[in-house]
């Protein structure tokens, strides 16, 4: 059967939902088919209709909920099921933690063939709403039309400010209320959207690459500082003045009001100039007694409360005595490096993005931290034998790579360096398991600690302590 062919007449009754997949769909089986069922929760018994079938699996929707799972709960967001975020909202938070723990242990057991009987219980997030300190919205003249809406476009307002529809790069869901970021995030988004419409400002057309308004980024912090970044595309100076002046007047609590003009074919802003309309080009975040400066392009964990707990776990696993040389790989803005610097002799941080390294140096400077050094470059090229010879063999390596995990050459370098301890922080247990397949030849996995950074999503962080075999 051809890929993606629809089979609307294929139905199954009394399907038991036994697991949940990453994209938020429940997993069941019928007639040798693995079924991914929209809005199904493990423990449900359902009648389903398969709307897309491939050789060994199908995608389905519930026609009748015969028996609801004990893990099922009502989704609290009006956009649940359409928006691409928070796909586990229909499952209790306790169940979410249970299945995230299972995802970690399954990956390490199945892929890396590790004994994870010593895996510690997952650390849940104290807050499951309003936990993010950064959100990025997209302006679009191609609004997603919900069921029941008039689809004769002539009579419909098609402008939207919100999130991408899953699988549709050109369709944006207009968000009325989002539970991810605390006030005034929702008011900012809605008033900016409405003011732009009122003054006839065009929203971006991603196919034609036209339009005045492109993106809106809102960053909050525990210090009470607030950053708003408006990304324009083909706006006039008058339009820029009108909108930025409006935000300044209506939201005096914004401490850093910035804008960017991006006329590229992609949304990345790392290579774009930032123009300050009001205030400095940064806000601050605190973690213990460390102060971090966060700019419009800075990376900082979006769940700040859980980030502190994550870094405490990494620090405690490292068992610092005070005289260690530490390598912090994929250091980003030096958050972990600066966080542990007061507990060790020296920290050497390495990161691919040069601007992030500059942030790391600034963060050391504003905290009077003098025992850190930071280097920018591709990890597999920087971390060579001469680098180790210059800086010394590390006592502890902390590595926190992106979702793709570490490059194979980097894993090989860790095997050659033979640091006594490695603390591996990962946001993808599957790629972490892939790297551990190699590392376990020389290292014992002695501690595993999952941490939930993103409630109502499938994402889970995992921290692993490896000790060099005697």
C-alpha cells in the first residue's frame, strides 16, 4: 500500500491501549497492526477507525471510548488536540511521570542493554503550568481554521499569531490563551496581535515571503525582568515606530524591548542585528547566588526552577571535593560551568556557538568567577589530544549535548581521555543510550536520574553517572 494512503473503512472494536507514543498518541494492537490512536491514554478500551495505514502500523482515532483509563483526565487547554504542544494533557501528571520514567529505562535497557534496576524515581516539576520563561510565536496570514469555521476565505480573518500546526509549516494556530508562560505573556500576545490588525499591518506569508510582522518572542525571569522581541520582515519605519511605541506605552513593565528585521528565508535570528528600542539588550536570572545575563540570542533552560534541580543533581553526582579540573562539554552559555565553578579548581567549557561562549564569559565576569575558561568550536575538532595536553586531563567531564547526542568522534575522545567520572545530561534517552553502548566498555553506569523539565509533553531529561572501571 502506498505511503500515507487513507483507509477510512478499517475499524476495530475493544482495543486495549497499552502504552503512549512520543507524539502523544496511545498505542494499541489489533490483527498484527500496531495502532497509534489520537487522544488515547494507556488503560483505555476503545473502538477506533484507522485513517492511515502502512504495512505494520496504522494511525487511528477513537469512535467510542468504551472504558476510560484511570490515568485519563480532562485537558485544561482549549487548544488541546490542535496545538502541537502539551500533547499529554489528557493524562494525569502522576501518570505522565510514570511513563517518562518508563521511556528512560526502556531506552537504556533495550538499546544499551544496561541494568537500570538502580534508576532513581523521576524528579517531577513543582509547577505543571506557567513554567516556561520563553515562548516564540509566529505571525501568519494563513490561519488554521478550526472545525465548523467558515472555509470560504473571503469572509474570514486569516491573520494569526500563535504556534505552528504539527506537520504544516504554513499554517498557524491563533492562540487565545496559553498555559505555558505566566502573565503578562497572554496579554502581550493578544494586544500586539489586535493592535497590528487595527493598524493594517500585514502578517507574514511564509510561501511568498512577504508581510510586515514575522515573530514575537517573550522572555520572563524570576527577577521580574521582562524581554519582548518583535521580529519584522518587510515593515516600514512608520509601522515599526507605531508597534514598538504601542508596546512601550501599554506595557511599562517590559524592561528590555527589542526588535529585529529578518528578511531571510528562515526564522533564525542568531545572524541578525538586534536593535534596542527601550532598556538594555538583556535580562537576568538567578540560580542560587549565581546571576545569569540573558540576551535575545542566549540559551537558558526554559524551566528555570527545574534547571536548578537538574544542575544540582549533576553537581552532586560529580562528587566534587574542591580540587577537580572539570570539562563542561556543550556548555551553552556556561550555565553548568558557572554553577559548579565554586566547587572545583577549574572548569573548561566548550561550545559550538560563538555567541553562547561570549555569554558564558560575561556570566563568569558579572559573578566574579575567575576559574573558568571557554572555547568556541566544533566539539569533535576542539576536543583533541593537543587540547587535553594544554589544559590537563579532567577529573570529571560533564556533557550535555543536543538531542542528537554526541558525535561518534567525541565519544571516542572520551574513551581515550579516561576521566575518572563522566556526568552525562541528556534530553533524549535514545541517543544517550546509543553513546552509552560505547562508553560502557570502559565505564560503569552507577546512577541514573530522570528529571521532568516539560510537563504535559513527552520530553524528559536524564542524568547518568559513569565511573571508570577499576
